[in-house]
């Protein structure tokens, strides 16, 4: 994907990673898992993480729906022994994933990520190529079972 918004989005992600010391990486992708751009202090598999992030965010939306809430989830947070990953919506057609260490201040990181998501959305929607992103839609509403299978399949494929 090489659109007029790609470089400004990359610069915004670089700023986010550089200025927020606890954020080690940031990835912007479409809601169907296509990577747009990323920035990281160290290398990371952006393609694989984009696909998994989109799936996990869709799963979060489905879980929110199953609890009686009709809207989308605000974010999905994954905490492990060594890392914290937060995935948030950036408008209707994009997702922002931020990766940090295990002991981050989650509220602070989410605050910075939400501000960055708004800036990224402004960059994309203000570009002449914005329709390239609006063509990407979240997968059709699927059952939780279908979404879980999809996430597990993508994880297995990326671990090969």
C-alpha cells in the first residue's frame, strides 16, 4: 500500500513510539488486517500482527455484542509476562496496535494511543487517497466461534 497518507501516518507512529517511552511499537492496519504502516524500536512482524490485531479487535466487538452492547469495543488489551498489547479502533476502517513492556501505565498508553488514532484518522480522511481505506471493511458479523477459529488459524499460520 503506497498512498499519499502512508508517510505522514508513519511519521505519526514514529512520534508516538519516540515520545512515549513505554511504547515499543505501533502498527496501523485496516480492519480486515492489511498493514498500512508501522514504527518500532526493534523489528517486529508487522504483517502477521496486523492480521491478528484485526481479528482480535473483531472478536472484541463480537464479545461486546454478545453482552448486549450493540456498539464496537473501545479497545482490546492483552497482557502477558513480558508485553502489553493494546488494539483500538481508528475510525471505522482502521485499527491501531501499540506494544509496550509488561509494567506500563496502561491508562497513559491508551491516552496517547487514542490521541494518535484521532490524528491518524484525520491524516487519512484528509488525503486524496482516503477511499483506499474506506473500501476496507471489517469482516461480516461472524459468530464468536467463527472469530475464535479465525484467530487461532492465523496464529498457527504465523508460527510456522
